[in-house]
C-alpha cells in the first residue's frame, strides 16, 4: 500500500507568509491545509485528521504556544512546530515539539518537519 | 571693692592729740583710719596703701600742708588723691579757688565742726569707693570681652575648620558682592590664591559661555538680597572644567541688614556623568526594545521573500537565466537572515534566566550544523564530562556556541576534526566553579597579527562570508555572564589547531530533568 502524503496544518495570521510557506511545504511533497488564527486551527483540527501542526508564534488572539498547549490537551501525540519571527525563545516554548526561527530558511524548515514526522507516533490517516 | 568695703582715710597732723580727736570724730563712719605725723610718713602710707582721702593739717613744722600736698600731687598715682586741708589760717577766696580748680580738694577751718568733717570725708570716701567699684567693673568687663574674644576666635577657628573640611568649595563676600574669603578646597581645586580670585578675580575661573549669566544672577542677588542658585562649569587647576551647583545666601545682622554673602559650589560632575549614563542605558534599553520589534517586523517579510525566491529558483516556468537571478536573490537574502540573527538578537528581553544544560544546547547546535559537517567532511568528537546546569538564557548560549562551531567548520572546508568538550571547572583564581566549553578545530589556524583583533566588531578573516560580528557578539554575551572567552592557536607538525574556550561561572544544583533547555526532536 502506498503511503499517502502527510497532512500539515499551517497557521499564520499573515496571508502572504501563509501562502508561501504552504507552497514550500507542498514542493516538499506534503498536503497542506491552512488557518489564519488559533481558533480557526482548532476548528479545523476537530473536523479533520492532520499529521503535524506548523504554527506562527506571534498572532493576534492566542499565540502559538497557547495554541500548542490546547492541541496537546486534546491530542497529546500530535506534533507541533512553532515558527517565530522573534529571535528570542519564549519561556514556555517547550510546550511545542520544536521552536524554530523564521530566519532559518525554507530548507531548515522542511528538514525539521521531516524529522518531527519521522519521530512522531501520531496515528496516520 | 564693693559697696560695703572700708576705705582708708589718712590723717596727717604733727600733733597726736589732734589726730586722736579726728579719730574720735570719724570713728563712727566705720572706715579705716590711718594716722601720720609728718609729710614723709604720709607719703610712705600713700605708697603702701590705697587711700581714699587725706586729711591734711596745713600748719606743720617742717613743711606746711600745701607744700606736702604739692609733693604728693607730683606723684602720678596721687594726682587726683582727695585732700581735705584743715587750716587755722583763713584762706583767701583766691587761694581756695585755685585749690578747687586743681581738683579733689576741700577746706575745713578750725575749730573743726564734727558733722562738717564727717560729711566731707564721707563724700570723698564714697567717691573713692565708687571709683574703685567702677575700676573693678571695668576690669571685669575687660575680662569678659577677652573671654568673648577668645570664644569668638574659637568660633572662627571652628568655622574655618568646618569650612575647610566640607567637600564643597566655599566663599564669603561682603555686602557689595566682593569676595574676600575662600575655603581651602576652593584654592586646592582652582590652584589659585586669594590675590588671584579676591574681589572679582574669580571671574576668570568661569567658562566664558556662562560668565555673563552668572554675573547677572549674582548682581540681582546683591541688589535684592535674594538667595541665588545656578549650575555652571568651573576651571580646575589642571585646566579642565567640571560642573558645579552653586548657591549663595545672605547673612543678616540683628537689624536685618545684609552684612555678608556666603556661597558654596558643589561638584556635580559625577552626578551628571551618572545621569548621562542612566540616559544612555535607557536609550540602550529602548533600542533593545525597538530592536526586538524590528527583528520581528523584518523577520516575517524576510521569511516570505526567502520562501518566494526559494520557490522561484526551481520554478518550471522560468528559464535558466531567470532561475539564476532567483538564486542570487536567495543568496543575498541568506546574508540578511544571517545578519538579523546575529545582531538583532543581541539584546536581552526581560525574561528569567533558567537552569540550562550546556550539553543539551551544544547538542542542539551540533545538530543544526549536521549538514555542514557532512558536506565538509568534518568528524565530530564529543567529550561531555559534566551534566551540570547553569542559570542562563538558552538562546544566548545557543548564539555563542553556534558562532564558535560555525567558525570552526568554516575553517575546515576540506575536512578535519571538531572536538567539543564540556567540563566543570574553576577559573584560575576564581572562587565559583563553572562550566568550560571548548571548541577545537584542525583548520588553518589564526594568524598572530589577527589574534589581537579577533573580538573586534566587523573584523573578519573570512574572505566572503561573515559579518565580522559573531565573535564580538559572543564575547559580549559571555561577559554578561561574568564569564571569559579565550582562544589558542597552535601550529603542530601534523597541522594546526585552534581552540576557543568559554568559561561561565556558577552552577545550579538542579535536577537535570528540570532543565528547560531547547527541545528538539533530532
């Protein structure tokens, strides 16, 4: 049986950033769905199976770490990667599986996504 | 002598009987009666005793009373001694007048009327008593004046000692504003003498930009009597100007008139320097906050653009030239990313330092560089001899190690060995133990002429890559932890080796599982 592509939920309040990140992930072979806020993200997660969440940290409303905490409450094994524009790491960053900087570049981002998925025990659809 | 002391009355008569009769008459006065039978005896008594009044018999055998009186009066001490002449001879008015004019003289005619004798003697006796009392009072007053003068001098000395020991420069001016006294500190600071600065001489110590304003302010005070305050630079003996806060207040006499002006100058240069430093700190803190905001504002669009060009680089609809352009843009964007990561994360945000496992941070950094290791063919040799935690900001440590490992890898483009060690140790001469991390490469080494400048900003030995900020920033971070960063470059027969070592003092005795190090699934 061929393995289908992993589904990644990409969250960011900036539309351009969101689209470009989605395209990069798609180029790397993933299926991508998007959300513009933590609320939207949680909504999508309730209705759809997702293999990894890649979220921006600083968003209006709930931050990435707050979203990560909520995700881990409901789906403890669902991996979450937080990607941030700020160079300093917030104190509660460890709630996510990985906290990375946007400045690390698309290749590093894809590397981390691949590594996290490989290590993940989360049930695949 | 007080009001009740006895005075001495000298009675001169050659006839003892007469003396006895006078004694009888004057006895009830209660004064001291002394008898003399001749002019000579009288003088002897006068020289030994303080006599209030002399009763002089005019008709005496050797010299008459008037002649004796003349002799007595020649002596400077006895020029005003009261003499009552007892005369049987009727004196002319003219003679009496002469006597009265000479002063301290009276006449009693024979036969002597006791009441008259008593009255006249009493008069002179009282006069004498009063005079002696006045003299005593005078002496008393003089003694008091002396005492007061001494006290005043003591007070002056106290004032001078005080004025010369206070840290301020002090001065006193008369009511017209002419300075006539300066304390020792003034002379010490300005290197002047009273001659140089008295009157209006102090003008020359003021900075030309401020002198006019200071003079105007002071003159206003001299005229209105209002205290004055101002801040200005004053030239010291070394020619340098320092800032002083100067105040002057008037001193009033008991009638409310201004007698003097008393002024002080307080050196506020250190205070101003502290204020300037505080302002600088605040500016730096503000810059830090702004830098944080800028970092975020730049990083977001930077990522978007980087992603866009990354996609364009391999976009099927672009020809080779267009994709080449996209690739060049990507390279330039990578440089920008490199710079923002380095320089903008230099400022600490207000967070708590947390127990950090240095070993874990190093592992994260090495993992981040894993591809670089593979591409360059560099072997990794890890020797972590300590699991100790230190109180730190994980991002800052990561920054430093990333810089050191990155530099080491760049020094070995054609392969080599990277040795990373973590050790718990104490710096020589230091009490707190700490963690030492060394990163050693087998690269081309550091030239001696570069060694001195290695930690300078914008200094780089790499021809194309690098901002030249990495080591400067790393050093800054390490110093914030009171730590040290050193390097050693050796040339061996087998090649060269460069080791950078970082020491951070202080270890935290926390359980390694408490460490909130970077988490990474690697």
